[in-house]
């Protein structure tokens, strides 16, 4: 089996060498055409796989992460601007619990329904 593969490779090298000596412009043109075709196929493949929604959860996570970074930057900038004033004020007052910025929702389930465990 390996001899067949080596034979095909040897014939390919021999054909390329022959074409290089007899008609070099044809060899260059064929190599460029092959490179362009492979490049176009690669770009089409990447375009089709990129636009396909692989994981909606991943996109939602990335969106939430970007929003969280924006919020952290804005709160950090506010803290830096009034750092001295807030330090003096916080020393006087006790800590006030802030409302969470996370948007949480309650999913209602079947809390009142009891299972009939004797039927198992």
C-alpha cells in the first residue's frame, strides 16, 4: 500500500518538474488558480459556519458579560469621582443594602402538587 502512495508522489513530482522546464507559465497559472479556488471555498465555508447560530446560550452569555462590564465601568467611574465624599459619608452612616442590579425572574412551578409515592 505504501509503495502505491510513494509511486503516485514520485509521478507527481516528475510531472511538476517536467512542466516547470517545458512550460513554467502554465505551472504558475495552474498553481494560482488552485490557490484562488481553495481560498474561495475556505471563505464560503467560514461564512456559512459563522452565521449559523450554534449556541444561543453562548450568545446570551456574551451579551450579558458585555452589559456587566459596561455597568462596572460606569459604577467605577462614579466611585472615583466622589471617592473622598463617599468615604466621609460612609464612615458616618451605617451600610445601606443596595438593590441587586441582576434581572431575576421567578419561575412558577407545581409546589402544591404532591407525588403519590405509594404507586411506585
